[in-house]
């Protein structure tokens, strides 16, 4: 399990991080381009605790797990705690919204990204959040490293269309609003707040964005 987790972080950082490398510039904090060291992985595993929302579904002799993930996270969140580790040991298939490590998926999502979306990802670095440590990407890397089946439940085209619809389809008004939110710092603050709520598995607090 430890070897698989170490390998999955190497795969994930190598595949996901370069997607934004050319857009970093000097203003947002740069990405941690190097994969975690063996010492960082050992320390991460030693201090790992369960984060996020994990449910077990059982029917007869069969069990499945539903795990709520986030697309951007901190390195220390990428190490599963005891309950999550046990779930990973038991499963034979990792089913994801989309497989972020699939080359075709990366190409479609990258080409479908709008500038405001890229700026949102970059602004998240101010809060220590990275795409390369996103939990769904880590799970995809783990599945490959542990020789488990990895499947996507949705198509990348559907994801891109949903993203465009959620942001007003790329209209001037929606772009201006997105840039205003970024410039004011509200975007990064809301993302950091929601990420923290996820990390603490806090369902009591409202998850809506704050104005």
C-alpha cells in the first residue's frame, strides 16, 4: 500500500502539474513542480488522517464505497487515513467522475479551459491548493499503481459543457464577473473555505460561496 501511494503521487504530479506550468508567470505562487520526496511521503503517511466524506454501501455480501473528492488539495491531504486506506485495500475498481490521468481526458479538459478558469486554479495556489494533489487525481494514480481497474462515469465532453454552462457559456458578462471575483480575492477565499470544510468532513456549515 505504501509503495502504491508513493508511486501514485509520482504519476499524479507528473501528469497533472504541467497542465498549468506554462500559465504560471511570476504573480501567483509557482507550482511545486517536483514530486514529493520519499521523506515527504513517509511523513505524510505517518501523520495521515481521514479527510473528506466516506460512506460504505452494502448489499448482501458486496460492499462499495462512496467518497466525496475535491479537484484541488494540499499535499498532506493526499495521504489517506485509516478508514480510507482500508477502503482502498478492499476495492477492485476505482470509479471516478472522469479519469484525470487519461491522456485524452487531459487534452479535452485543457483545450476546453477558459482563461478565467486557469486564473482560478492559479489563484488557489495562494491558499496552498494544487491540481496535482486533487483527491480524484490521487485516486486515479493509486488505482494505476495498485493495478486496480480505473473507470470514468462521465465523458470529458459532458464535463466541459457543464463547466461552460456553469460559467455563463463564456459570455462577456460572465467573464467580467469571474475576473471581478478573482481580483477581489473572493474566489480564492471561497475555494479555501470549501476545501477546509471538505478536509474536516464538516457537513454542519453551509457550503455556498460567500459574497
